[in-house]
């Protein structure tokens, strides 16, 4: 297992570097939330998800929805690593003639949902999970939420619905970095205790370190494949801009493009070659 964990950590490290390079090249993107979610996404794509890059629409695959759509750069990097499309696509990130735009879409191999406006996609996850039950499929549906995103009311309607229908094949993950676009959660709109709130809505709730690769693996591995029971929320404590000292916990890096000098500094901090 130590080899697995080391491999996943190395993938996440390289992915952070390539993510920043892609954003820098496009002169547009969201580095902060991409870096905070990178360890979660790496474990999902390279350990947990039952997927097949050679058959992106495999009916029995697990589904993944990036509800916090601004973290698309992280997903695009990992999908290319996984072999869904060529790394050459990174050069056209956010370009008119490019496949990879500001958020994930169903137009790209590996994209299970076209996302955009925040707050809507836990509802889509509910629908996918319920459809899996109706079709007697044992796939799981994973939805990555942003903590600023759960300030929106539709999230809580979806949470109530998931519990009502006992969708234990639905797993939501909260990227709990506690910083949103214009400041901290407490400054903008305090969400209180997400563990207690989701528990009150009837969810099974786990809280983990979202940068601890072994803990992420073990947590996902322990989730059973069954069609009835409580939906699960994994509250993953993370750091906005994780891995780059001048980006960490800084709202100004929710979106933004590093300069040439900042990119070089970030790459050096992440152990890459400038």
C-alpha cells in the first residue's frame, strides 16, 4: 500500500504543476480551488472510481460530477493523465477552438455532466443515483461540492431528497477550504457546522483530512455498494491553493493567473523544474 500512496502523491504533485502551467498559458482560470481539490481528485481518478478511459460511456461506470465547476483545470489534467484525451488539449484550455473550457462538459471524454452555475449539481447527482437504482445498477455517483457553493438553497433541497429516497449510492465530497471568491466563509456567509447540518438532513457524514492520501483511499474504500441506505457526505478539510505558499488561504487566488515569476516560484515550491 505504501507504493500506492507514494504513487498517488506523486501524481497529485505533478498535476498541481501542470494545472498551474495550463492556467498560466491560458491567462485565465481558478488555481485556488483546483489545488485544494487535487488530492481528492487524484485518489478518485487513480484509485476509487470504476471507470474505463477506453469506454467513457460504459453504462456500469461510476459517475463523477464536479459541482464546484471552477476547479475544472484539475479535472482536465487528471483526465489527460488517465488517457481520456491528449495532453495537447491543454494548450487550448479556455480557447474558442478548444475542447476544454471553463467548466467540465459532457462534450469531453470522461465528462459525466455539463456544469456551470453553482448549487445545481447535487440535484443532478440525486437523479443519477436514483436512475441507477431503477436500472438495478451498482454504480456510485460522486459529487464534489465547494464550501461556498453550499450557501445556495438548492443544495439543501437535494440533500433532503437524497435522504428521503435513501440513496446510499450517492457520495458527496465537500472541499472544505473555508475560503471563497471574495473572502472567508465566515466573512461572506457563515455556513455553520456542515457535519451537523447534513446529519440533521439524514446523511451519513465523515470528516477527514482532504490532503491525506491514505485517509482518502481508506475512506472511499470503506463505502459499500448498495442501493438503499443513507447518502454519504465526506467533509474534507483542505487548504485553498494547497502546495504554493503565496496562494494558500488567499481569496485573491480563487481566480487569477500567476505571472511568469509567480509560476516559476510555484513550480519550484512543488518540486518541479522551472
